[in-house]
């Protein structure tokens, strides 16, 4: 076997680890971090939470938002104040609420006339509808207005209750739930990462370098995204900003774990730490690059989404991963070389010391799988398939407002009060725009639609008229969504009206359909992109197809088990319509990392040892680091559950569960068993497939026993890596 020398290592691998160049890398990133610190802190100021930034681009509800400006601001939403006295509203109550209406109209965000107080037919409640202009700040600014409304309304007769609900009330509660999201997620993710790194490295110092590198990546990514959002090149909202933190810390730490593990391995084979890092980058770099490219490509697939909020997440996440990848392949190795072996204290990897991965937990698991690989992968696949059946209980058809939060915020209580005394759709009307000459006919058609309670008179501006229809059902109910479909069918029949329907209920209907369309369009696209990357990386067809199959099986099992947990353990009413797509993107784009880490090592070892022995060596060498990486990623996504928002909790739980399945079952058991069973056929049609049988016969341990690598003595592993 020819020896691999440092001169054979590429220049890119040598640069961050060079005795002189490492300092250039560190100084460069310090300068970048200093420049990025200020802009990163301003990212929250350029978030776009306007309605259009979330809605489906071509939907009728979006068109209404953009066309309604002739009648009212596109950022105007109703705040519904409902007053209740179970014994009956008194004249003093009427007088007090009427006096408050004048004060509501005097607030700066209230640019149109307040409607009310409207008495309930049962005489036990009053309703006030206040049009609030959120301005360019979107729903994030509505919390302050709601505080002002509450302050005014607190001066009311004793025994008269009041709640703020409607779109503004829900927006304020949502804003409070997301308050400080970046800080909460950052500190929670950092805590999870630090704990797992301490357990993984068993060193009180080493964890600092990956965490500092991940923090640098996050600040730089936020700065880049800030400048793009500031120039309106990129649309960033609270959702994508929050997920950015989780992705950068999770994926970045994964890459750090892989590189540190390979560096520690090479420190036992090379006396010079600079040389050891050059080899570590040379060997692990392609796998890390392939993993990062897979995540970036998967996230960019979201650009074809119909939902603007989903579409905007793609480039934000891709930028975060790209910056994280660059930092982990340059700053991380430079810092590791600068600080030297002592950072691994108290278990320092000395030159010539034994690599215990050969007799570790994963090596022993590999030997057990090797006894009956076919039975192992068949049974494992069946169990995952059975777990996938739970997806039938997922019910991902959207959440009603009352089911969207932990607990019962004021807006939910208020909506329930409205439903007891008024038409459930009061305060969130369907907004219909039509050509002015046909407005009367459109109104008549609306009055004949089942599920419509009342229809207002047309308001005309120019050649278009606005007609508001109140529904009998709650605006976020399935019954109301069905009514919107009937409304659209009815107004479409009015000749020459060019009528379109929008509003909260219409938005919900359009969002559900757009999410379903995005699932059907984007999921196959991501699978195709990932398959192509795997084919190019492994230079084979069989292995990529097998890996894609295991990923789909893992996703199905994760969603099935999550659905059972959501319904029978946590008691969630359902799931957001975007959940299947988001979980798929994160699990496939991020979870495929572990298969790439494993299979690139198996491919490397198979060139020397044959696939059967290479699979065992690859599992033993990568098992520990991949398990740690999976725990980090699962932990960082699990912190989404710290937000009092059901949708985020569901994403966090499903992704965390899927990552654990990938790490502990799919990658370690299923893929290893398939490698052992298929052997050289995994690499078809490459030359390695043809050479595999010969390598298996020539290599000790091909029967699944430990054996030795070429160049190893009984008491010490070879000092040069396989190549």
C-alpha cells in the first residue's frame, strides 16, 4: 500500500491548518465578526410581518389585500372588543362603552371610524369593532395598540367583563408568544449544545471552540440576511428568523463534531497537529461539503413554494447553512490547531495511541448486525413501516385559533364570548371586491349563500366596490372555509363582476390549499435533488436509491409516531398544514447528513477492505460522532417547544424524533445491515462494485470478525489513514 503524504493533501485543506496561515484565518473571521455584530442586532428591525409576506402569492385573499387600499390600508385589521354581563347589559354599561368608543377613535393607529357598541340580541353583551392600522411594522406592532385599548376599557362598571379578540387580538397574543424568540432560541440552543458537547468530549474546554464557531456563523449569517432584507432583496419574517438560529447552531455543530472526531483520529496518526488537521480536512471535508450542499439545495427548493412565508424561509436557511459551512471548514480548524492537543484535556489524543472506536459500542453493534444482516434490515424496515401508519391520525388541516397556543389567551376567551352572543363570524367579515356596476348583483348573490349571516351595502371607490359579508360560523372553522368556497362560486357567476373574496377566513382557505400544493410539488423535488447529490458523491446508483428509501421510511415513521404523540399524549387538536413539508425539509436535508457521514466513510474504507468489512469499520469510526451530532440537532430543534405556540412545538417534536430515529436506528442499524447484505452491489455501476468480491476475500475479518486493517500491527493502528 502506498503511503499518503502531506504533499498529497489539497491546498484548501492545508490553508486553515498551516503554521502561519491559521493566524490569517483567525484574524479574518475576527474582523468579519466585528463588522457583522451591529447589523446582526438590527435584523429584527427589518422583519416583514405584513400579511402579504405570509400569504400565497396568487391567491384571491392576497389580491384582496393588495387591491383594498382604495378603501382602507392593506395593513388595517379589526380589533373586536366584547363586553359581557351575564345578568344583562345595563344603561350605565351602554353609556360607559359609548364613551370609550370616542377615545378608541382618538388613538393614532385607528384611522377609520369605530363600529359600535353593537348590542347582542340576548341583551347580555356589547361588541365594538375598531379598525386598527398596523402600518409597515406588520402584526408585531399591534401589541402596543391592544395595550392602549385595554387601558381605556378598564374604566368600566363593575361586573362588566371585557376581552380583546378578532385579528388584532390574535396578532397581539401571537406577538407576545414570539416576543424575544431569537434570544430564547439562541440561549436554549446554546445550553443544549454545551451540555451534549461536554458529555461527548468529556472535556471542560473543548466545547468552547465549536460553540464560538457556531456563534460566529450565526452572527455573520444574520448580518448578511439583514443587508439583503434591508434592500428588499429578501423577505424575512419572525418564523424564518427563529428557525435560522436553530438551523445554524444545529447544522454547524454537526459539522464541527464530524471534523473534531476526524481530527482526533488523525492526531493519533500524526505527530504534527498541523499535519493531522490537514488530513482531517482532506478526509472529512468532502463529506461535510456534501452534507452542507444537500441542506442548501434542499432549502432552496422552497423557492418554488406558493406560500410566501415558506418561500422566504428557503434562502434564509440556505444562507445560514452556507455561512455555517464556511466557518466550520475554516475558523474551526484554525482555532483547533492554534490551541493544540491540550484542549482535549483530560483525554488527550497522543501520537501512536490506540483508537478505541475498534472496540467501542458501535463496533460491537456492527458485529451483532453482521451475524444476520438481511433479517436485521427486513425487521427494522417492517417496524418503521408500522410506525408510519400513525400518520393517518396526523390531521394536518390547520389549527383553529383556540388550538394554536398552550393555555387560553385572552383572544381565545373573547372569541368564545362573541360566539355565545353574536354571529360567530362577527368582526372578521369576508371582504368581497367587485366592479362597481355589478356590485348590487354581487350583494344579491352573497345574500343567497348558505352560511352568510348579513351582507353590508357596497362601498364604491372609483370603478370597484367593497362588500362585507358576516358569516354564521367562527372565521377559523372548517364550516366557514366551506362557506367561502360557496361565496366564491356564487360571485364568479355574476357576469362582468370580476369579483374576488378575501379576509381572514378566505386567507385560511387559500393557505390550506397552497400548503397542500406545496407538499406535492416540493417533496418530490427535494428527493430528486438529494438523490442527484448522493449519486455524484458516491459515484453509484444503488447506494443513493437505497439511502433515499431509508430516508422516506424514516420520515414516515417520525411523522406517524409524532401524530400519535400529538393526539394521544399532548392532546393537540391537529397540526398546521405546513407541518408535513417543514418536517420533510428539515429531516431530509439535515437528516441525510448522517447517511452521508457514514457512507462516505464506508466508501473510503471499502476501497481498501471491501464493503462488508468497510461497513463495520465505518460504523465503528463514525458511530459515536454521528450519535452526538444527532443528539445536538434533536436537542436544538426540541427547544422550539419552549415557545407557547403549538405549530412550533409540533415542528420541534417531529424533527427531533425523526433525527433520533435517523441517528440511532436508520443510519446505525438499517443502513449498516443493507451495506452488509448488498456488499459490492451498493456501489453499482462503479468499478468498486466489481472489485468488492476480490477485496472481501483478500481482507481478514470479511466474515464480520474484527480482523486488521492493512498496515496495522496487533498493538497499534496504522499511522496513515486508508486511502
